[in-house]
């Protein structure tokens, strides 16, 4: 899936990359500004998320791919 996630700490290709970066850099929260997948923009998913919330999304295999 082609995805772009813009945040306050950078732009990522998926939630697993965000989780890894947050763990390595010891970020507890992230502000997601924009999520684009297949040229669609999901503004209703923008906001501030904790590390645990990002980890939960990245551990849920295939949820966003359906």
C-alpha cells in the first residue's frame, strides 16, 4: 500500500516506521498532520497519538490494507 504519514517529527511510509522511530528516539507522543493512502486523504485520523496507540496500530496486521 502506498502511504504517506506527515507528523511533527517527519514523514513516514507506515505506522511501523513511526513506532520504531518513536521507540529509538524516546518520543512519547506524536502529532499526525496528514495521512494519505492511494491518493485519498484521511483528515479525520489526524491528531496527537501516544506511543502505545501507534504500537497498537502497527501490531494490527492488515487492518488498513483491506
